[in-house]
């Protein structure tokens, strides 16, 4: 029997990313969102999911996320931190404090140690720097420095949505991680050669 995937979603916003996961036997156990109005909308869409409303940088909130996840045997974490500081649609401010929110997600990951992790953001995350242990390094370098001993990373981390049957040109930086004791890599399937336009 295949183990059920039990997820906590960090920076969940209104939950659009989770729309069809239940069709794949993926259960969203809990979610965290700082904005109360977004959290209410999420709870309207997913009434069976535990919504933890509050700032992930707060010790109280992070402990609640960790303790609840452990109590429910969460085995997968999805984290999609805000991108405004590194998006061409945002302010492209390398000093935007939201760029460092990934560090709080990583601390939670290290305490829960789930089997699977998906980290998603805009392509410019690959070239955005943050301060880490007194040094200025790229965000991907930070992620790998913190998790490389525990997790295997996917081979390709810059994905074109048009290569997977989605009618848009958007690119995304997506890290797919599997805990090393699972002994396999979580990679994207081969891109499709068929391009789907919006009308189709």
C-alpha cells in the first residue's frame, strides 16, 4: 500500500496551489498564512484543513506549526515564500526582509524532517542573495547548505510551465527534495513536446 502524503503548506495564501491535490490522494493537514483575510478564504475552500494564522517568524507560531505537524505525522512540506523582493512584478529589492522568510521555513523543515519537500518561487530566487552566518550568499546556496546532508535535490530546478501542458510562458524555480533514507530522487517528468495555447 502506498503511503498517503500528508502535507503542511507554508505561506499558503488562499490555497490555489493545493486545488487538485486531493484528487492525487494528497491530504493537506495544515496550512500557515499571515494575512487573516487570506486565511479565512483558505478555510472556506478547505474546511477540513487546520489553518494556523500568524507570522512564521514568531516563536509561538513556528512551535505551533512544528508541534501540530508532528502530532499528525506530516510527511511533506510545501513552502512558497513571498516573492515581491525578487520578482520583476515586485520591487526587486535585494534587502527586502521578505527575501529572508525562506530561512524560517528551513528551520521548521529541520525540526519536522519530512520525507518530501517542495520549495517554489520565481526564477530570480536563484540569483537573490541573503545574509547567512555573516556572509552574503545566494538563496539556493543557503538552502543546500542547510539541507544537503539530509535531503537529495532534484536535478533541474528551473521549470518552464509551457513544457508541462500549461498555456503560459511562466518559469518557476522549484526544488523537490526527498529525505536521503528514502533512497530515490524526486524529479520532474520529461517535458512534453506539445505546446498548449490558451484557446485549447
